[in-house]
């Protein structure tokens, strides 16, 4: 195809018209040069909504499970924003890493909107028990409503389009990742006592699925299809809600439409501190791992040893959890201590940056590996364990976002997992990268066990040269960091 400039050269025009055409071309070149990133949107024949629509710099995606990261990258390539990619990757994690994320679980996210030069927190933990009774008390599912609320912040692609990749993975199968295989091996005995779980997570010989085995979840695919077609509200007050009310007692965690209907995500201000010239935003309670991470980050930046800063952060979160204070006050004047946490549930995380400098960092949990350990028959997903019942505690969900208010520019996003180690796995890499300029992958590896982090850093901010932006996952984990140029 001949370009506009080639056409102008092939068909000479009067001099005034030529000058006008060149001025228009010059203006277009100037706008391209002032663009926040390099690359082209819709420059080829690929339609919007299809991978390949965007060429050049895409941004980046990091997740603890590789297939979910690839789903997020495809959304960026199709023209989606960081919010779109995070929603799609979150639904994908519900299929590919159901041990730590799922429709029955919940989470919390930070969203940086560069146009508004501000960060918000979207909070949706699976925290409230559905009803009393049953031998496996379940929390009210929050994942679908949480991701829907996240989608309202800065979307470009339709919500139903973002559910479709997870639906397809469940219907046609996804290879079992190392992350999922490890979790299956850890709890295969009790998990596979559930007939529905055994049907999904074992191979032909009856052994737990191993890395590389195909994972098919047709019932989960049908539930995701219903969410795509009928909307998220159907799971909370429609046909799917009534099905869940009917079927959940069979797996020992009865839920009612009355409990499901009012369950909504909250969009609230984050906790914030200033570090050098950047504003660091952390998840606020009830995602109290954010409070612990904020206290720890402030302490490390002030020269405190990481172990001491971690203890102080855990003490602040513990005080809040026991009902002992305002989060902002605890951040400003944290108590001493930090012990007595016991066993906390597993979680998982993802981080997304788009080409325009918008970013999302999220942490998700089922409040136990595989939640209650029983799949809702016919619906295909595990219910999250109800926290505060028996030995089940809420997770320390932890994420961070850094931006420069003066520049209206993105700097760093991170999120982590690792039970009590999660807050430090968020705080330490952020401080090491932002203050000490330690490469992101090295900074993540410095977090002590059992913490595992994911991060995206633009050392000289975005907008700016996208080649200095780096996505990284903890090298000790099984995640994937992907992005850059296409």
C-alpha cells in the first residue's frame, strides 16, 4: 500500500498545497515524537481486540502462573489498558492457578491512572462467611465482582471480551504449570478425597496432575460463559446465585442469595508514603498486608534492618487486625513487636503496565490452598475458606504502586505472596529498586523466604523511553515476566 507521503510525491501538487501537506505530515511526526511510548496502535490490518493490533512497546505483565501472564499480554497487544489486562489475567488465574485464585475467592488491587495522576485501591477479599453451619464454612465469593469493579477504573475493551480467554482455557484445556503442580502435590491427599476435585485434578492413572499435563474444567467454563453472557450480577442475585444457594450445601459451605447480593468491592484511597521524590501507595485494610508493607518500607528507607522493619510492619497489621487503631495512625507511629501470627493462607499476585503508563498490581487468595478443598458441583470452582472460623485466618494481601506527582509518571509496581513474608517481599524490593537502583529481579530475590514478589520498574519513569522499563518475577518462583516490544 502506498503511503500518504509516497502519494504526494507521485502526484505533484501546487506549491501551496504541497506546503500544507508537508505541514500536516510534520505535525503528525511531532505528535508521534511526543507520544508517551514508541509504537503504533492500529497501524496494520489487525482489528482492535485482536492480538497484534498494537505494535511497538506494549507494556508488561508479570504473574505467578505463566499462562495468565500470556493472557494479559495478549490483551495489551489487542489494544487493552492495564486494567483490561489485569482483569483478563485475574480470570485466567482462576483457571490456571485455582489453588490460590478463583471465582470463590477474592483479592485486592492498586490502580494507577496516569491521566488523573493518582492511585486507587479496589478491595474485594473473600472475608465474610456465607452462613453458619456446614463442615467446610465458606466465604462469600468476591473475585468476579472485584474484577468487575477493577474494570470500571480505566477500561478500553468490553468486559465480556476479557472473560473469554479464561473460559476458553477451562473448556479446551491448559497445561498444568509448575506453580499449580507444586500446590497439588502439597495437598493432594485431602484434596483428592473430593470426587469433583479428583475428576479434574488427576490423570488417567489416578495420580495428581504433573507439570505439563492437560487441565480441563468444563463446568468452570460453563460458569465463566454465564458470567460473560449474563453479567457478573447473575452470580450474586440471578440464576447462578440461586444455583450456588442450592449446590453449596453439598460441599459443606452453604451460601444464600441473601448473603451474596450485598457483597460488593470497595474503591478506596490507598495508604501513602513519600520516598525520595516518589509517592508510594499501598493496599489499605482490610488488605492489611499493605499496612505491614508500608510500615516496613518506611523503616527500611530510614536505615532500619529488614528483619526489624518487617517485625514492626507485622505488629502494625496485627494491631489493626485486633481492632486496635486507625491505619494512618499505625503507619505514622507503628507499635513494636510482630510475633504471634500463626499459619496464614497462601496467595498469588500479578502486575501490569500498559504503553500509556497506567498500571495495576493485585494480590489474590482462596484463604487456604484450594479454599475449602471442595468444588461446587456443576459450577466447577472451589469456595474460599471462611476466615475467622477454626484455624483459618485472612491473608496478608500486599501490593505497592509508585509514581511521581510532579511528572505525572509511573515509576514502579509490585505485589507479593508468601504468608507472613508477603509484606516484606513487597516493601524490600520497592525500596531497593527506588532508592538504591538495584535491578528489579535482583531486588526481588533479596526478599527472605517464604516471600515471593513480582514487579515492573521504569527506572527513568514512563512516559519516557520504554526501553528502560523492566518486568521481573522472583527467580525462585515459577512465574513469568513478559512484555516489551512486539
